[in-house]
């Protein structure tokens, strides 16, 4: 599995983390997830100790049919340097699915 790395410095909140959520079809080909009418949230955990840094916070769907969304970091999300693993979580009724499924999403926050 490939790793996509998203970097930023402590306190940087201007740049959003964009993603296209995909899942394999019946032929094993990855296709965008139709996010129409679904809730998308963002979660980020620390690599060092698995502590939750961002707990299921709403993400923004930018193109539902194409599976595109982004997370807009808040100051508290980027106040600690370190390496984190990030996920977009799609909620449908009482069920959830974590993405990415095609790559790992690593967020590295550097100290100034």
C-alpha cells in the first residue's frame, strides 16, 4: 500500500487536506465513492501512541459524484508536532466506512 504524505508546520491552517474517496468495484478497479447525501468526517491519530488528535470532525464534500472532499484544519489540530495517520469516515445511517482504502494517509506536522 502506498503512503500519501501531507506536511505542514505547527499552526498552519490555510492549506486544506483534499482527498478523492475511492473503493474497488466488482472488477477490482477503484472508482470514486458517490458521497451524495452522505456525511463525511475526518479523524487523525498520533503515530507514537495512537491517541486521537482529531476526533470525527465534519469534512466538506466538494464534488459528491466524484468522491471529492477536504478537511479544513483548525488551530488545535496542528498545535503539536509529530506524525499522524488520517482517515476520512463516511457515515450512512448507522454504518461507517474508513477511507483511504487505496493508500495510507500520513500527516506530518513540523515544529518551526
